[in-house]
C-alpha cells in the first residue's frame, strides 16, 4: 500500500501528460513528464515539488501533477501563509495562457470561466488535504482516549483488587489468628502443667510453631494490605539457613544432606526463600500422605538448568585441562582459573525431598488439603526461571526436585 500510494499518482500524472501533449517529445511534454517524475519525492520536499510542477500546468496544460503536489503540501505542511501563496500560484499558472501573448483581456466570458476553473483547481486539493489531515488527527486522538480509558479501567480493577485484598487480610487476621492464638495458649498451659518431660517438650514445640505461624500470618496480612505495591518486607523471611530448624520442628524422621549451600549466602534471597518453601511444603505432604516414612532432604549447589548455563562444570574442567596440555604452564593455570570461575558463575541450586513408603502402623493425621501445594511451588520455580519435578518413586515413595539458576529471572515476587 505504501509503494502503491507513491507510484499510482505518478502513473496518473504521466498518463495525463501523454493524453494532453501526445507522445512526441517537445517542450510541453518534457515539462509535463518532469512534473510527473517530481511527484516521487513529494513527501520529503512537498513545497519544492509543487513549484517544479507549476510549469507543467502553465506550459503543458496538465492538471494531475500540480493538484497532487498541492494536496501533499496541505497534508504535510498545513501553514496558512504557505497554502495561500501556493493556491495563488496554481490559480495564476492555470489562468495565464502559454505563450502569454495569447491572453485576450476582452474575452470576458472565457476569462471568467477560466478563472473559476483555476480557483476550483487550487482550492480543491487544499480542502481535501486538510480534511485527510484532520481525519488522521481525530483518529489519533480517539486512540489516545481509548488507551486512557483502558488505563482507567485497569486502575479501577486494581482498586477493586486492593479492596478485596484488604478484606481478605481482615478475614485471615480475625479467623486464623484467633484459632492459632488459642492453640498457643493451650500448648503453654500443657507445658506448665504436664509432668512428663516428653509431653512438655511436645507442648513447647507446638507453642513455638504457633508463634512462628502467627509471625508469618502477620507478614502475609501486611502484604495483602499493601495492595501489591513495592514495599519492604515486614519481617525477615526464611532462607536456607533456617532449614535445620524447620526439619527439627517437623516431627519427622528426616535425614538432611547439604554441601554447605545453606551456610553460604551465595544465592539470591528469592531463590533461597523458594527453596525453603519447597522443603516446607514437601514435609507437610509427607506428614499428610506418608506418615512414618523416612525422608531425605538434599540441598546442593548444582549446574543451573536454563539458557544461562551453556557449559557444565565438567566441560569447563575439560576445557581447562585441554588448555593445560596445549599451552605453557602459566597459560594453563590461567585457563584453569577461568574455567573454575565460569563453572562457579553458572552454578545454581538443587533442592530434593525424597520420602519412602508410609509406615503401615502409623496413624494418618487426617489434615485437610486442597491439592494446590505442588502447583503453587511449580509456578514459584518457573517464575524464577527454574523447574520443579514431582512424582512417585519405584520404592513406593515420592520425590520433589527443584532446580534454580544462578541468576533468577525475577527476584521480587517469588
């Protein structure tokens, strides 16, 4: 369409020149064809092209080229003074005959008709150009208004969501916090009155878990009331260093294995928080569905599974070893250091929770569940650019495995 709107007027002007002046080259045909060819650059130099086309209507008696050029001037350069001068020039070129000596002042009727024709020829393209320009401006304004209205609708939806979020926060605080507080009070009473040391220890654990649950509940209520804005965390969030305490309070037979990833602050906070929640949810599922099962929790540094990791640690060491064989000792040592550094930069985090079959003699706690825990964990891992796999094992147990990249995709909302 762009090339068509550029070429079609030129073809019309050429056809006009050939029909009026014939196919024999001469002054009339030459100036007419030059006017038609000038239309190719009318969008870049509309005023200059209009001036070039004036000899075409004065000498060659062609209409299309100067009218199209004047239309372009009105469309792209809507200056009143420029349009007025252009209209006068086109009317004069149309009214004055060529050669000028052929002009007859006493031919009043013919001169009047020619003058009217010249005025229509000059005013028509200007009116059409201004009309098209105004239509384009109106379309742009309508689009801006539509965009503004869409933005206002989004703001209204966010306001409604904020109100609903605040209502949900109040409900959580009024219902859940009250029940958990009662559990904490009852556990404190049992801790004081119980004579058995094991019962007191269990009551102390229940009370501690209740207090931590209330802390996290207050944190979530604060986030819900914040209406989704960028606010600082109200309380310190759990990280990998808190996993040993979580496992200790889980009341499960858990074997914890790590290569030191929980003691090194080498991973982003969002990744460590997601890893903690994955272990927490997996232990909760074991408590629900596999009571009495043995559980193994592994948290290790692992090669990041993602587009960021292009070379694995083994490939990096092989590259360093090859460099050592083909280069001098100093160059080999530098290559080895670079390979080790590259392997460290691409190293991510792997979290695995594996449990065996449930103990037949253990009693299931009958805890409620909605079946959305693993779905939420998988979404959390994908939000950070990682992956999460979960499924049964050949031994009759279950395994949850998550891999996170060294650099997460986002770090603020996971």
